[in-house]
C-alpha cells in the first residue's frame, strides 16, 4: 500500500456499527473487486472495493469478509479470507498479506486462506437465517460488467435457495455517508495534497504550457506525497472551460485564456475533489473577474447553507435562486426570464447546468441517499459554475466541506481561491 498505515480502530468501529444494523441470526459477506482485463494479457490496476476497505482496510484482490454477529462460536463472528502466499505469486505479483499482517491491518482475529471459505461458509449459512449480500446500488451507476459480488449472489441463491436474502448496500450507504473523525483525518490529507499540487501549478502555468504538462506537474506532486489522482483530471484551457467532463488535456494554454482545473488527490482511498479557474497570463480580465466573483459568492453562500437537517434539493434550490440574482447582475438573464421560469428548470440552468455538489469519501461521487437530510459528519462538494461558450470561457469553483452541528467547515479554506491571491501568487 502506498499510504501510511491506518489505525485499525477505524475498521473495528465500522464493523461494530454495521453489526448493530443487521437483523437477528444474519450474516453479511463482502467481496473484493475483480482485476479487470484490458487487451491481450493486460490488466488494469485493481481498484479496492470501497465497502470491503471501509470494514477491513484490506486492498488485496480476491479477499472476502464475513460478519456474523450471533455465530455460535465467537471466533466465527468476524472472518477474513485471503489468497494464500506462495513462491509463484511472490515472483510474478509480489508480496501478499500474511495472516499476521492482515490481522494488524483489519483488527480481525480470525484470518483464513481462501481455500477454507467454501466449507466454513456452508457451516455458517446452516446456522444463519438470513444473509446480507452486497451490490453497487449507486443511483448513477452503469453496471455492464458482472462483479464478484454479483457472481457470489447467484451462487448463494443456487446453493441455499431457502434462505432469506437481504440488501447490504443500503446499510453501508447509511454508515458511509457520515464520516468519523478517523475518516476525516484521511480526507484532510487528500485535501492537503491537492492544495499543494494547486500551489505548484500557480507558479508553473503561463502562456505556452500545454494542458498535459499541467497534468504532469499535478501527478508529480500527488505521487511524491503518497497520493494519486482521485479521478481523471480535467485540465481545460479557453473554450474547453465549458466542456463539463473535458478529458483530452492536449491543448496549449494561451494568453488571455482561463484554465479550469477540476482535480483531486486520493489518499488511502479517500478522495478530495477541487475545482479552480485561473488566468493563464496571471491576470483576470475585468469581465472574467466579474464572472469569477459571482461564482465565488454563490460558492460561499452555498457553503454557509449546508446545515444539519437540510435536504439536498432545498440546498440546491437556494443556490439556483442566488445564481439567478448573480446572472441578472451580469446581464446574462432578464427579469422576465426569471419571472417566467419553470420551478423545475430554473433560468440559471442555461449557464449553470449541473448539480451543486455531491457526497464525497471513499468514492468521489460517494454513496448516500439525497432524500435524507444532511447529518453532522456528512462531507459534500460545493461546485457552482457559470459557462459562457459564446464568450470563450467558463468558471467553476469547488470546495469540500463537512456539515457539523456548529455549521459547515470548509476543508479547503487554506487553498487559494480569492482572485487577488491567485494573481499575486502567479506573479511573484
């Protein structure tokens, strides 16, 4: 693992919280993600299963976690199954966890090799009345490739057709959306790495550099600090500012343009998500700065509005109302357009067409139910924008915040965002 060791208290507490939500005489099973193929004999780097990591800290392929709080034998209430190391794997793939290492990482006392799983699972299923099985239930997921969890569910239903099967995902969503202090420590490290990368760019960007060179500078800063890209970075100059998911990163940054940077570091599988828009030449034009400050005001009012008990749709509606006001001041909307707007399609959507923010954590678009009011410990992105393709530029700003009982806390308050500060750093 690239990151520093994590206190296993995080995973121990997460398992305890899950155990309290399981029905009586129930067990739960979670599988690692597959190692996915590319072409020929190639494979992608495995992305750890977020739920498995959340409960165990294990990032190794083919791992299985079984939780059975009421198992007759205490040792069977938490079991971790791993690939057994051997000389062949050591030569071709490198080190695999020993049982002692896995116990230290996870805090699970009973660690077994995968070969023991079939018989142990059968014995425990005969003891249980219900089984919680996992799946990807993110509302925006497009699931085209069958997962290990899906194959396991099919096998369970075939081998144990009379059991009561239940969905594990809603319980994990409920737990994961509210971050513990230990999780916030890891998120803050990801944010700190992201901020350092951005400061590096402020000293690097100038007319003539390419978008991919900017991406390379970020990669250097992230990787040298034990991080990695949380997602494919958006490095968009000029008219590319207005392409929401621009990923080419192959154009030259030119004098007078803006450079939109939607980037974030991942640290220990926890993700930051930041957007900044900066002037390639080191100075905003008057028009650019006016639009920038309008977006910044919406950002700050939206951060202040992210309070305990508020619904996501109410929060978004408040931001859209404020954005309408800013667009009126900029001359981009007319009062009649706002007056006649469809409440479900506010006038500002012509220039601010995406969502205000999303949960953040082990996934960049983290799990959570948007129909449940914000709770203390919820981590959100806040990302308003104004896009003006006819004028050749767009501006988006994004910070990561924690909702608390005492009001929202901005995790990115140390990362430059004021236009004057950005200009000052770029022109030193």
